C-alpha cells in the first residue's frame, strides 16, 4: 500500500516525465527520440502548471466535496457514537516538546468534538496509528487534545494500530463494544468522505453510518487575474483530490 500511495502522487508523475524527457533529449543525433523527449518534458511542465492553478484545483476538490453537505444539528442528535479519522501528526522531539496534530487532523478532531458535544453520543472513537519511529500514535495525540477540549477520558476510545482507511474501520470494529445497532457519525475531511464512507458501510453493515464531513477545501471565488498564477497551495489541493480518486479506484479493486 505505501508503494501505491507514492505512485498516486502527481509530483512523482511530473518528476518521472521530466527525467524521462531529459534522458531522451540526450540523443541529439536521433531526431525522433529528441522530439519525443521534448514532448515528454513539455507534458510534465504542463501537468505541473495545470495542477497548480486555483480553478483546476477547485474543480478537482469540488468533484469529491459536492457529494456531502455539512451535517445538520438534527442529524447529529441521532448519533450515539462519533468516530474521527486521523490524518497525521508531528511527533515530539527536537525543537517540539510535545506531539502536535497536523492541520488536517486538527480540523477533523475539532469538528468531531463539536459534533460529539452537539449529539447524544456517549462514545468518541479516535482512529490513527503511528508512523515508523514516532513515539505517539495519531489517536493518542488526538485524545490528549480532546480531553483538553473538555471530553471525559472515559468517553474516548482510541484505535492506535491502523495505517490507512481500511484498517481504521477493521481495527475499530474489533474495539467497539458489542450490542445493539449503533448510529455512527463518521468524521473526516470532505475530500476523503466518499472512500471512508464506503469502507465503513462495508465493515459495519448492521449499523447506520452518518457522514459528518469537515475541512472543505473548495473555494467559490470571483474570477480574477490572480487565479492564473500557479501556487503551491493549489497544487496541494489538486494532489489531495487526485490521491483520493485513485484511492477510491484502488479500494474498489482490492476490497469492494
């Protein structure tokens, strides 16, 4: 899976095209190969340029986020369990005296705790393992922040062994108390919700899964000249959306 995730990143495609183009253009005496090399390099540059434009990034994230509206207060009231999926954290060590959540995970947790407090849920599930070499798991870091935000430790269930969305669901199913049918609020980024919801519905067929999307990235802005200027932020958004679409395809082939 780590190899698939690496190959599902646009920067890898772009670098591969540029390197291949450079190799082909070395053959100056072979005009056809030289022209192919120039075309491949141009393709890499155009791909980098297009994915770095705000309008393109907006279209890509919108294709995922438009499928989910924010959960209403009426829907939140029906929940008896809220589950938040982690997306990474910064480990303690060096200049950092304690572990910190990255921006995406913090957005998910903040909105997850907010949904938990607005609902009648009595259990907050936090999912996320640790990267190799990290002393803390995402779930443990999220729990510390959730407790600071006013959630009782007795109301929190941590799943600390998962490394991807499928493992989130599988390992959480092993930890959740057995009993009556549950209404589970699934909290994750709006771009990630399509894949996450499919996985959780498959893993929890007897329970009700309620999407609680957060961290929307689509920005409906008025057209301006600035939108024609490439930006790193737009490239990150494009990368996130493409990664999700490839992940959805991969999960459909492997798990569904």
